C-alpha cells in the first residue's frame, strides 16, 4: 500500500472540515437514513457541499477511509463512500487500488448501512472491480438477510449495464424479484428497466416470467420506459 502524498488527508481532518460545513439551520439529513443503527447521528451538512469536500480528499488512504466508515455520523460515512467512489472512477486507478477499495467495502459493509451509501459507491467500487472477474459474491449478497447487502447485489450491476453486459442484472433480479422490502423492490424494478434499454427482449422475457407475481412497485419501475401498449399489458397482469 502506498503512503499518502498528503499526511493531512486523515479521517480526523475530514471530520473537522465537515463540522465547519454544517449549514445554518442544519440540513435535515436524518430524513434520508433508513437503517437500524441506533447510534447514527447527523451533522446537518448539505450533500452537494459534502461531495465537494470528499473530492478534495480523493487521495485519502484506505486505512483512514475505514475510520470514517466507523464514524457514528451519517455524513462522515457518506464522505467515506464518496471518496471511495471518486477513487474508483479514476481512469488510471491501479488494479491494486481497485482491489483495496473493493475489499474495504466488503469488510465494512455493516457500516455501509443505508440505501444511499450503497448507491453512492457500489456501482464503481464493487461493480467496477468485478467487471472482469467472477461475480459469485453478488449472488451470495443477494441471499443475505441484510437489506443493504441485497441492494449492493443488484446496484453493483450498474457498471455491467453500462458495458452492455446485462445477464447478471436479470439473474440477480430474479433472485430478488419477490423481496418484501421496498428498497429492494425499487432497485430491482429500476435496474431491469435500465438493463432493458440495452436488451429489450431480456426485459420482456423477465416480465413474461414475473409480472404477475412481482410486487406492484417493482413492476411499475420495470415497465416505466416501455411503450404505452406494452406497459398497459404487463400492468394488467397484476
């Protein structure tokens, strides 16, 4: 692991900077949090401001990012996953760095404990790493009792979809299609919709198989971009 070029890029310094950015009045970020972490706290920093700060800390090393993930502050954890995402998106990122980010995500998944923390980082940190590797881990996550781990399984496939690689999206969606949690219902519907833009026939096959039994919310998201006649046909199956 290479040492940081800037020793000031520490979790403590990030948190100190974050506290200086609390809006007046504080932004109600608690409304975004749907996890079950009873120790969760919110500082009240606007997301756009937080993302700007995270970009300045892109060279923060994984050991310091891990400290941010351990923070009780929601914004600190959002900062951590944002730094990870910015790093993973770099065109010249090394294979070693990409693997470090993936391993950190998996190691600390219990701290990536809200839907938006997953969505902010899973596509490039997890999906980007697995794009040229076996993807068995995603199928294990899809069977997890933890809703955020299940959401990671489907959300990570966004990276594959961008490469016109939609097979895993539909396979994982099939595992999750009858999930009882609305955070999974929305994700499954949204991701098969996006995958369907790349391969319409696979979306139609998926709908033929599951439209009558999937949650109504999932179905609405899945058919959103289809023509009105096709949309009405599948909505009529509920």
